[in-house]
C-alpha cells in the first residue's frame, strides 16, 4: 500500500518524500484530534486498574 501511494505521488524523490511526510503528519493529527477522543469513552483501559476496588 505504501509503495503504491509513493509511486503515484508526483515529482522527484525529494517532493515524494516531502509529500509522504505531510500525509503521515495529517493522518497522525486526524487520529489525535478526532479518532482517539471519540473512542476514549469506550476504552476500559482508561478507567483504572480493574483489580483495584
């Protein structure tokens, strides 16, 4: 999948690497801004240790 994306990006190697870094940064930002906060209430990990109390 990553090779397919990298192959279809326009430009030479420098611009492809730069575009790949921007794409990865956008995905990480979307995860931290919208996805992780949306699923946080459903994670039992965040409620504490189930063995205690």
